[in-house]
């Protein structure tokens, strides 16, 4: 009945002795009373009624009955033993409450210097031992269940507070909100780190603590406590966020999101199976299985529809700038990601898993075959888009750009999969369409430069000058119109852009100078009719085909380097090379 059991070992020792005394009475009073009752009947049967010995025996029986009543009273509610057991339960709660400190589960725990944090004890060893001693006494009196409830209550709250330090507000985001978000990659990245932190740094130590404390009680008690702690503290809510992502609207980006979710689940698979593999964890097991099933089915469903999604874009309009459609850039980057070292192994694993679920015959190279279909549909889109241009030269320009894009995939995962023959074919088509574009778009301008004037007599110089002036004017107008028409056309590849510009300079500028220098020689005032100098013409050509971002960011060094090349061309009077076109 002491006010405190702070000296726990002494308190438990006294309590044990008290229990043994009660147990002794329980074991011996009834038997002794039976013996003495037999003696009393013997005396009474032999008419020995007032003998002092008989009186002594009856007095002893009365004392024993009082002791037997005391033993019964000690165990009932409010009795001394019941009071002592209540005090032990209170001490059990106090020890847990005072020593349970929430963890700060911050991302630095993932760094190498904190790896030793894994596997540590959440409670001091001395406290664990005291809790075990209390449970031993309570078990001896069939009073463990209250302590199990206390343990689950205190440790669940502590684990919940630990999880809150991660900042899990995003878990409350609805499926509709996730579907409408422009990007949920940040949420998924946070979730992946948080799930790993929770499993390895919170629930793994909690699992160990449960088993340490309850190992001497019952083999399943620790697992049952851990299952309740994990469920009540918010682990199921963590898993359900992955389910929300799986329920969002289908699109190619969602495939990557689901792959990221499967990847973290697969990396934690051994840990999750070890922690939540017991019978008591059926709720968490069911939630995990449901999540994995939704993720795998979602990935395979989206993956199977990718060629169809590409085909559906065929009716859209080609880009106004004649450059590379956003779909082409997206699809090639997307395929490179799927074929990369990060996603390819896990996607192949998922495809195999899905086949086994569907009881299908295992097919090889499913990933590669699907990529082939996607690229095939993309090629058909390009053919359709090229035909949509009213300007045939722009159609050639468009195909030149896109074949260049594909030929530049050499060294990428997609390029390796498609093979050198495929890459080489695109390079040849790039050259082919470049030649068609130059001839179709700039050929008329070159014809104006190469027209021959008629100079039958030396005395008709002025008339020849008039003819030259007309040709200069006509050429200038055609040059301006061509440049204006193509001012917003784009060549994304810097090497191809520079090469096309240099070819144009080689073809136009030297011939321009050669054909019209006679005008300047014969009429010094005629220079005013030459609207463009070689350098200004070269500068205009060099400014063509640049993406807006490239124009804004182009450095003076790049422009100077290109102008230097033009000056070199002009100085050395490079001849026009029709063959190069």
C-alpha cells in the first residue's frame, strides 16, 4: 500500500513474497480445514464434546477460515493485491510515458553519418528491463491485457508525433487535386523518402522494442502490439497516398510516377515483409498488396496504350516554325527514360509479374517491342504532318529537322536499341531533305544571281547598268521575301543550323559580289543600289533559323565567330557550289 513504487525492485520483491503467502494460504487452508473437520467429527462421534483439545481444534479451524477469507479478499477488486497490481500498471504507463521521446525524422537521417541510427533502442535498456519485470508480475496475476493496451496507446501516439516531424500534409491531397496538379513528382519524391525513413528509422526500431519487451509474455503479443502501433500511428495513410496516385487520370507521366512508387516499394520489400509479415498485420498486408496490384496494373495498362496515344496526336497540326514537334521531343526523351538503367530493370520486372498474374506465356523483349511500335507510330505522324504544310519547301525543312533529331540519338539508349542502320538511314534522309529544301526554297534566288545580261556593244554600258540595277532590285526583293518568310523557322540542332547558313552564304554571297561588282566598277554612284553588303547579307543569313531562346542567349563570341567565317568566304571569293546544294 506504499505511496510509491519508485524502488521497483524492492517493491516487486515484497509483492512477490505477499503473493507467495497468499498462494500458500490458497494451497493449504482448505486442505488443513478438511483435516481438522475430520478430527472434530471423530470427537463428536465419540461423544467427546467439551474436551479442551476439541475446543482448540475448533479455534484453529476458525482462524484458518479467517485466513482463507483474507486470501479471497486480497484478490478481489479493492483488495491489497488488486491495489498493488493497479500501482504496477500505473508505473508501467509512467515509465513508458516519461521515456517515450518522439524522433525527428528529418532527411539527414538518410546520410551516411546517421546510418548507425538504424537498429537503436527507442527506450533505455534499464527502462526496458523494468517494464519486463512489471509484465512478469502482472502475467503471474493474469493482468497483462491492460498493459498491452497502455503500451499500444503510448507508443502509437509517440510514433504518430515522430511521423508528423516529416510534414505529411500532402497525404491529405485528394485524388482529383493530384490529377489536376501540373507535376506531382515532388510529392512522390517526398513520399518515397518519407516511407523509407518511416520503415527503417521508426518502425524497425519499434518492431524490435515490441519484441524485446513482450518476448517473455507470449510470442505473438509483440507482433500484435506492433501491428496496432503501425496502424494507429499513420503507416496505412502513408501507403494510401500511393493508392491515390494510382487512381489519378492516365497519362504517360503517370507511368513514370507509378514506376517510382513501385521502385521504392520494391526496395523496401524485404523490410516490409519482415516487419509486417505476421498474422496480426493482415490489414497492412492487404493495403500493401492492393497498392502493389494497382501500381502494376496501372503501369501495364498505360504502357500498352502508348502507341495508341502517339497515333491519336496524328490529327494535330505540325509546328508553325517547321521545327521538331513537342511530341517528338517528348516521346524520344520518354523512351530513353524507359530504356535507361533506372527504369528498364524495374519495368521489365513489372511486365513479367503482370504476365504471371494473367497466366500468360512469358514473352521476351516486351519493352523493346513496345518501343518499336511507339517509334513506328511517331514516324507515321511525321509523314502526315509534313503533308499538312502548304509550302513544299517548309515540308522538306520540317523533315530535315526531324531526321536530324533522330540521327542525333546515336549514343542514347533509344539509339542503341534502334541500331546503327536506323541511325544511318535518318542521317541520309536528313541530307536528302536538306538538299530538297535548299533547292526548293533558295533555288529561285540563285537563278536570279546567275541570269546572264546581254552586252553586245561596248557603247551600251549605261543600258547594261540599268539591267544590272533591275537585277539588283529584283534580287534584293526576293532575298527579303525569302528571309521574311523563313524568319520564324527554327533549326534546333546548332550544328545543322550553322551548316545550312554556311551553305547559303557559300552559294549566295560570292556570286552576289561577282555578278554585281561590275556595276560598281562602271558607276561609282551605283553602290547605293546595292542594298546589302557581303557582311550584312551574311549577318542576316546567320540570324535565321534560331530558336527564340537561342537568340536571346546567343553570345557575342558565337556571332563574331560566324561573321569571321563569312568574311573569310567573301575575301577568298568562294565560288557557288550547286553540287553542295
